[in-house]
C-alpha cells in the first residue's frame, strides 16, 4: 500500500537505482510491517539543475547525490515506527551505495484506507 | 480541483494516453461531481525499469502496463463515492484501451479547500 | 521543510525555471516564515501534450505556459498565510517571467512534523 516516488539526478547506474528501490522497500517491510509483495514505486530521473537543495540544513550537508523519497501510506503508524523507518532507509542506502545517509531526504504523506485501489476498480482495503 | 498525476511507461501511443486522461476526468465528473472544465492533470512517462510493481498483490496480477493514478482532491467525498470512482476509472480505461483493469492503480490524497489556487494568486475555493 | 514539485512544459529557458524556483522559495520564506536554507524542490519538465489544463476555470484563463506547483508542508499555517503565499508566488513569477499569474496553479498538501527526514535517517522536526 505505500506508494513511493523516488527522485534523483539522471545518470545514476541502474544498480544504484535498484538498490535504492529495494532499500526503501526492505525498510517498509521491516519497520511498517507491509507485505513483501506490496511494492509499488516510481523512479523519476531529472536533470541535475532540476533537483534543488541547500548546501546544508539543520546541520546536515547535502550534495548533488541527494535522493528525494516521497512515501504515501495509510495513516496509523506511530512516531517511533516512522523514526525507525527513516533510520533503516538511510542506513541501507548508505551501506549499499555510494550515497551518504546525509543525502537521503524522506517525506511521508498519509491518507485513509478507503483511498487506495490496487487494480480491478476495487477499494481493497475497505472491502 | 482535483489535481491528477498519471505515471506510465514511455512508449504508449498518444491515443492511449489521452484516453486514460479523459477516462479519469469523466469518472471524476460523474462520480465526484466536479465541473467539466475542472481538468488539471500531468502525465509522467518513465522508463520501464523505473516503474516498480509486484507480479500480483491482493489477488490482482500486474504487468508492465500498470498505470499509477495519483489524485489530489479536497476532502469530503464519501467512501461510497470513492468506490464508485475507482470502479468507473478502471472500467473506462479497460473498455477503451488494451490496459487491463488489473493494471489501474489509484491513490487518493485529500486536503482542505483553502489549499488550492487555480491561478491569479487567489484561493478560489475560500473566496 | 516544504517539499516542492514544479511541473511545466519542456523547453522553457533555464533562467525562467530558476526564477520560478526562487520565486516559490522567496514566497515561502516571506509568508510561511521558513528558513532561507530550507529549499528542497524538484522541477519536472514534460512534453506539452502531457500537461493537461482547461482553457479557463473559475474565470481564470489558462495557456500552455501553465505551471503546476505542488507544495508539501507540515500543517499549522492559517488560511490567511496560505492566501498570502499564493498571492506572493503568483506576483513574483508574473513580474519576473513572461508567465501570467493566471497560469500559476498551486496545490498544498499538509502532513505532520514527524513525517520529515532531512537526511541522516533522523526525524529532525521531532528530535
């Protein structure tokens, strides 16, 4: 059920992109307890000058490697679960790619169970 | 007022894309009762490997034809209206294109009336 | 903390794009009182036929110059602050580019403080 949009600059190796995708998914499975098959994501590659970020903010430096991860999920997760999610995503990406955890930007948007259709015109979470 | 972002793989015929756009709009007009002219959408075409989906989830199989439809609308619609919307979108797309209703993925994000400006710097829904 | 996605047709001069980016940021700094360094944005350029808009809506005409500005921010701003934000964004863009204020479309999505990570795996707004 989460729907994830990942945005980064064009030109990253396919292996790096798939590692980011899999890292976000693994973290969602482990921390938000979603099913393994619940993996719906979009990767948006943009020109470097179309990715705007500050040199640093709140003590965290940023580079052109910045990755924007926008997760939409139904509400209900605790603050603690969200904190663990961010930690896990940043850890997995920085361990398995050359991207620093400083460059992992995450924003979470929440909605209702009735706001999802996984195909076939059904609202599976409320049927 | 709904703002719709449709994401699919590059290479679909323009006719298929415009049919998807018009199907989503027609369903919104009929089920969410929006005005005919209230048609604001973006189509995002991405490389096939940048569209991530599972082979199946909740009993629904998915293919590389999957279409992600992200609708942002002001809150206030009932669960029943949302169910009818999903049904209508999936039906119209599968009837008029070669895309299966299984591959119509919809997520709805809701916000407040005051959160919209349709141009001219005004917040039209609260003025 | 706001995260901004700007969508417009391909082919606009880089100067126009950077002016739009800076106008949105300046308006957020002045009206939403965000820090100068809190500047996180994505610019998405799409083919002209992938930007769908009506010839006019609610008395405002639109052209192929339309710019979709989707702002995600933590909740808490008043209706008055939002109105001032829209006004300022439209004014700055129309003053400094050839884009009419009629073509400045803005939608705001709001979430919680705990829904943000600015890097390093931390939830900076609740730590």
